[in-house]
C-alpha cells in the first residue's frame, strides 16, 4: 500500500510548488485517493488515483 501511495505524495507536493511561488497567505490542498488492488494469494498489483483541489488566498491588508 505504501508503494501505491508514493505517487500521491509526489503529486500533492508538486501541487503546492507552483502556488507557493505566488506567495499566498494560505494554501489548502484537498485530495481524495482511490485505491485498486489485484490480489490472489499474494498482492500482485496495486494502483492509486488522486483527485486534487487547490485553493489559495491572500489577506486584504487595506483594513
């Protein structure tokens, strides 16, 4: 399972990289993971799909 989730972690990190360049006050990344496993006596194959929603916000300092 850890092996299947590794790409999800990499995608989440990449999703934060570009918004950070805009220097927002807050970044929120929401993601869902779908796992699929083909199994017999031993797990032979696993796969994870990730769905991301990224939100960025800035505070208005004009008061």
